[in-house]
C-alpha cells in the first residue's frame, strides 16, 4: 500500500494524467497515509465504532418525542447493544 501511495504521489502513470479523480485520490491517500498504513501494520479499524455511531444517529433522529433523559439513555443502550453490560441481573 505504501508503494501505491508513493507512486500516486510522484505522478500518475502515463495515459492517466487527465483523470482528476485519480489525482485527488492520490492527494487524499498521501494526507491520510499514516492512518491507512497503520491499519495494515496493526489491523485495527474504526468500523465497529462507526457502526455504533450510525445506530445512535438513527436513534437521535427517531427519538425526538422522548422527553425523559433516562428513557433516551436506555433506548441508546438498547440500540447500541450495550444493555447487558449495564444491567447486573443479566
């Protein structure tokens, strides 16, 4: 992956110079290279965090009628799958 990023950083291959999208991709990969290469070194991803965040954003959109903060917190825990950790009886 580092080789691909460096190749795009040095310039586009012949015949692809006119593709601005590919040039933009090269610039973005160069700016985010530490994050991208860290995934290949460590194997960590923020995918699970983004999945929970997406669920909570969806809940925020449908929970406009909840007036009780405790109910909102409980509903958030149900949506994110974290309810069993909060209840000692389970």
